[in-house]
C-alpha cells in the first residue's frame, strides 16, 4: 500500500475473489478506461490452417477490450478495434497462439462529443 501513489482506497472481497482500487476519486475500471483510447490496429500473423483461424477467432472473441475484429486469412492479416493498449493485445495473442505477431499499423480514433462519426488521427 505504501508504494501505491495517489491511491485513495483499496477494497478486497475475499469471498468473491475481487479487488478494486480508487485513484483520485476514480474507480479502477473508470481509471483504466481513461488511460485506454479507442484505436484500431492491423497485425500480421501466420494463419496456416482452419484450426489456426478458429483458435485466433476464439481468442479475439474472449478478449473483452476488443469491440470488433476482422481476420483476412489469405493475406495473413488481423484488424482489431477497441479500447486497449496495442502492445498488450499483441502480447496476449502471441502467448496464446504461440506464433510471431507483427504490428503493421496503429490508428488512434478520437471520440467527438457532438455525436459525429469518429475521426482518425495518424
């Protein structure tokens, strides 16, 4: 606790095996959403067979931070969009697939309060 700077409180529920922190008035979930921006990322990943495709699809569907994805099997490309850190997603896919993941492109999308479509910042 002494090394957790700017932490207001920590709640640990032993029965439900959950913990939550409060940083400067924000809950842990709110704090993590403030740090993670909406972005789209394109990766290159070797997809040899239908088994690799199904495994990758299952991994992407189980990742909560990914809102949408597209797998291009012939070009060996995967596009994902959501609120995440690109390096975290690439590391998770690499560990679960046991394959090399190459990040080709990252686009950060800024949300407008006016309700218009998101604009892409390069």
